C-alpha cells in the first residue's frame, strides 16, 4: 500500500516515518511538510538515514490522491481543509484533533473555530472500537493524554467499581508533546531540573475528549479534574487516575479485573503487584503499562499508566489503526517492547 505523511517534519511525523520504514506492507510514497518543503529530510530527522537522499515535498492534493492511505500529523484546525479536498475513497488517519469531538460546542470552547465533524475514534482497546475502525475509511487518532487516561479508567468504569463523576487525573508529559514549534518555555535551560503544571483548572483541550470517550463507554456522565504537568524529558507520559470506589474491593480484586479486561490486548500490560509503571520502559513502543491499588484511607482506586506520547500517544497508534483498516495483523510493524533506559 502506498502511504503519505502530511506534516512529516514534526515529532509525530518523524516517528511515523521511522515506523513506516520498518513496515512490511506500507511503502512511503509521499512525504510532505509545507514549511520545510525542499529541505532534506535528514536535516530535520537525522535518525532517518534511509531517507538521506530525499526531501520534503510541498502540500499537494494531487500527490495525496496517489496514495492508498494518508497520515495527517498537523496542528489542530489544519487537516480538515485538506481532507475535504482529497478522494473520499482514500483512507485517512488524522493524528490531529479536528475530528475527535462529537460536540461542536465542546470544539468551540476548547479549540475555537468551526467544528469539522467527528470520525470513528481510533482507540482499539476500548470495547466496540475495533470493528468500527475496521469498517471505516476515516479514523481520528486519539490524543496522547486521552489515550493513557481512557485506557487507565475504562475497566473500573465499565465494571462500575468507581463513581463516574469524580475522576481526578494528574499526568506528566515529555516536552515533545508540545510539538516542534520554538518556545522559550521549552528551552533546555528552562525545563531541566524543573516540573511545572500548565493548562490546569479544566481548560486542557483533551478534557472533553476523555469525558466523551469514557461517558460513551460507561453509559454514565463522566467528569474529570485534569492537571497536566510538563516533565523535563523528551518523551513519555505518566498518568495517575483516581476515582471514588463504589464497590468494596481490594487491590487484588481490581488487579484481577484489569488483568481480565485486557487479557487479549498485546499492547497493554497490567503489571504484577511488585512493579510500577515507568516511562522509560515504553519509549519507542506501542505499549501501555498499568498498575492499580486501592487507597483505603480515602476509599479511592488509584491507577497508574505510562505510554510513549509519540508512540501509543500518536504515531504507533496511528499505524495500529491503519493496520486494522487494511485488515492486517494489528501489530504489524510495531513493537510491544520499549527501548528501556
């Protein structure tokens, strides 16, 4: 299959190219980066030596229409205009936010501008989504925080172990989650040896996405209080989710629940009781690692989850979705093992 990547100069675009180079069924046909058109690809992504002789192309709808599938890795609000111009038979996975939200009101509140509509949500491990992804030509890849938090909370909500309207989330992300655009706040001298909260108090743009996904899944209105943190590392997310227990459950009960819920998922590991998730364990992979505990002191369930924000939080999940769309084995070209520290 001929594959195009639009927005290939960003961090997620670079990770897409790296993974596609090792994919046995996907051949890179078109690599576009509007602002970097004409630049050598390895000047931006020096790790991609097989592409050393190639340059980024300009954004061209005709070139997109030569592809069987296109990954869009553009900032929010930019992909919808281009997608409207391409052949509707071409399959698309959009790594941006443009088609994630069902509510136009939520889009306008958290992103601004016109709402482009909603597509099938590309989180395969959520019950019911795989079949929808397989039957769709257009898939909205989830946000990185949204992936970690939804996977962490889903089993407890579906099984009604916790209240749905009182989820508290604190999650730290590496700096690549902010994209490649130059920013003083992301300079090494600003972030090294420091942690800082940002977009807290209910204003982070992944809030409605998380609530939408978990509300659909649990059939009860879900509300989260979400505090994101910028961590002094390039990539990775550590999310801690807590919810008030409804059932009288022990840590062992919840571990059994999570083990059973994700028993057939090759990219989700519920750790044994002696281990805790760490971001370095999943870097470079499509994996999620989880751990759970019951905090008797406040009668709350605590779930810890880690992902690679550029992997399961973006590029590798996009390829997982593309594999499903083409009827390929889901893990084709992907790894469940991180590179470690």
